[in-house]
C-alpha cells in the first residue's frame, strides 16, 4: 500500500515501523485510520513519536482498532478503568514484563493489541523488544509444523505469573485468584485479519499442551520459546517521552528490558480488543 497521509519507516527486517505525520490528540480521518491500520497489520508493531495525549486520546485511538479491554489484575487510573500505569522508580530493581510473552494469554479472549504511551523515559535503556511470531512459525520444519498445528496450549496466570512484586506501584486486584485464570488456545493461531498462521506459545504462560503432561510439554515449550525469539525475528522500540506504541498480540511477543536501574520509567498501558483465539 502506498501511504498518502502518513510516513512509515521499518525499523528492522522482521517487524516494527515508526509512523510519522499524525497527531493522535485529534480525531483521525478515515484515510489516516485505514493507513495506520494497514501499517499495523503489515509491521506487527508500530510506534509514533512526539504525541501529547491524555486518557481520552488513547481511548479514541484504541477504538480505531477495537474496544479497549481490561487487564484483570490492576485497577485503571481515575476515570479510565482499562488504562493503567506501569511505573518503575529509581530505587526499584524489578520491572513489569521483563520476560518474553504475549499478553494475558490465560484469558479466554486475550487482547488483540497492547498500547503503551511513554510519559517518562529513562535517559537510556528501558526499550521494549518485540518478536514476529509469523516468522517463528514459518521457519519451523514441516514435521514440527504438522505436530503443532494439532496442539492446544494450556495457558495459566497461576504461580505468580502476573508479577505481583514487580507491579507494586499499581493498585492490584484479583491477585488471590490467579490460579483460576486458565485458558486453552490453539498453539498455532490464524490471524483473523491477515489470514496468516502465527506461533502462539510462550513460556511465561503456556504451562503444558492439552492431553499431555507438563513434563512432556515443557521441553517443547522451551524449544519454541528460544526459537521464536531468535534475534533475526526481533526489533526494539526505543521509548521517548511522548512515544505511543502499539503491537499486535496475535503475531508478536514482547519483552520489557530492565537495564535502567536508578532512573524512572512511566508508561500508560491499555489492552485493546478482547478476541477468541482461532
Ligand atoms: C508489558 O506489557 O509487558 C510491559 C511492556 C513495557 O513496559 O515495555
């Protein structure tokens, strides 16, 4: 697609693009919306710099893709129950999301996308890595693909997989119920908009495959996790104050790099679009 209202600059071979030419503090035209949507599907993870946004602006931009969704374990900021703050203070050592994963795969309808808005960035560090799960699937052997195509994953939030300690700046909820959040999804999903197959296994939440024991499943989960985050499948989003990022959880995993101790990093985070996995 030739873009007329935005510029789109890929940031890596596998995925990721920087978009420029839009002001998200105002409603977008239909053409801007359609071009950004196209870039999102094509590049899997996008970001736009120098945005001055409030909660309403984020909700409006999210709704161009789907209705904002809820994270089950954190209260939203005042007036925006779905939008919550991720904050790491200079005296804290743990961060949130510092392991490869796709978001909340233990829900029956996980969010199609995750939006992050950077309100305060460390001077250096604090990037988010993203990994392309279409490529992860496509580069497996035919035999492995055949086997995975028939597998169902079991995904859990139990056993402190929600990172209670890392989340201590947030008002948490439901943390005594994490074991109840268990879902089953295909290990290989078909993206409903692109029609492409993507690997949907992550060692953070995939506790086993259905009809298999955890001991049988975990070596395969570990292999797939190492495979699906090979360097050539990844890109890094470098945050600056005012950067708005959006990645597609249907074809991406992400990892928040914890390399900025002694500095503050503040993000607003909004899950977008609860959808059954097919
Ligand atoms: C997460 O959603 O896992 C955190 C991402 C980040 O803070 O970069």
